[in-house]
C-alpha cells in the first residue's frame, strides 16, 4: 500500500511538473510575441516621428525663406516708392505743376479723347445702322411689292355727262328753267350747261352727290321723260342705288384686305371713298393698295 501510494504521488508530481513546463513555455511564447509587436509599434512610431521632424524642419526652412522674400519685397517697394517720389518731384519742377494738378490735366485730356472717340464710334454705328436699316427697308418693300399678286386699277370718276345731241340741253333746262332747278334742288349739285358740245358738267364738292346726279341724269336722258316729278322719282332711286354701291364697295374693300368686325358706319364711310379722288387717284383703290402693302410689310417683319 505504501509503495503504491509513493508511486502514485510520484506520477502526480511528474504530471504537475510537465503541466508547469507547458504553462511556462506558453507564457514565454506569448511574452516574446507581445514584445515583438511592441517593438514593431515603437519602430513605426519612431519612423513617423522622424518624418514629422523632417517636415517640420522643411516648413521652418520655407518660413525663413518667405520671411527673407518679404523683407526683399518690402525693401524693393520702398526703393520704388522713393524713386517714384523723386521722379514726381522732378516732374513738378520741370512742368511747374503739382502732382494733383498733373493728374487733373491728364484726366481732362483723357476725358476729351474718350468723348471724341465715343462720338466717332457712335457716328460710325449710327451710319452703319442707318445703312443696314435702309437696305432692310428696301428689301422688305421690294418683297412686299413682288408678293402683291393683284394690282388695283382705279376707275376714273368723271363729272361730265355726255348727251346724245345738243337738243337735249334745252329739255334738261325745261320751260323757264324748271327742270334744271328741280335737278339741282333734288341732288344738291350745280348743272353747268354751256357751249360744250353734247355734254353737261356737274359741279359739287360732294363726290357722292355728284355721283347721284350723274346716275340720275343718265337715266333721265335714256328714258326721255324729263319733268320735275320724274326728276324727283329718278333722283330718289339713284340715291338708293348709290347708297347700295357705297355699302357694297365698303364691304368688298374690307373683305379684300381681310379686316373683319368693323362697325357698319365705318364700312359705309370707307365705301364713300369710292367716289373721292386725290391727285387724280381713286382714294378707295389707293387705300386698298396701301392696306395690301402694309400687310406684306408686316408679314416680312414677322409682325
């Protein structure tokens, strides 16, 4: 029993020693690993410190250089200022003007030159713009005239009524002039019956009245029945026809130029231009031509 106990005790002691050796070996290995890591960190830190020191040294060197350059610049600026002041004093002595007076003189001279140059350029621009505008206007007018598809021919408005023979003059005058008085009262137009062969002249400042008289007189001559009652009847019908012609002419004019929505009175006034002339040209026909050209020009201008 004692021998077995000693043997077992010996075995336990041996195992304990082995376990202690293993633990010691593991601890030493861990120590070496940690020491190696710490050494690596120290090396990296030393490298960073060395790099920072080099950078700091470089910055200090650059700062010293900048300081030296600033000193040189300041010295140069002082020298230039001194030279400038010396030159200004010399100029003042030579010109007899102070610096402020010289500046003012220079500014005034430059102002005059600038104004002259600006005026010259402005004149050039105005001339160029005028030339371009004239060319553009001529082009637009040319295009408008070329695009005008129809030409309106003015009908001559006459104030003379032809007679089949000179005997008709006596019938128009009537007994004691009653027929001619009836015609003049009904139409408001003066009838001039003179030595002009086979013709009667109508005189009135109102072209519409003159047209009514012309139409009525033509009908009376063709009908042959000429007396005050008949004259009044024919003049009344002629007024209605002329009124209808006026309305028709006005409506046709606005239709031709493409204007819509005008008041009837305006259309009527426009139609009355059919019987009015200016410098030998029919005013309504001229107005239509002007409207055509205005439309063409607006089209060319993209209005």
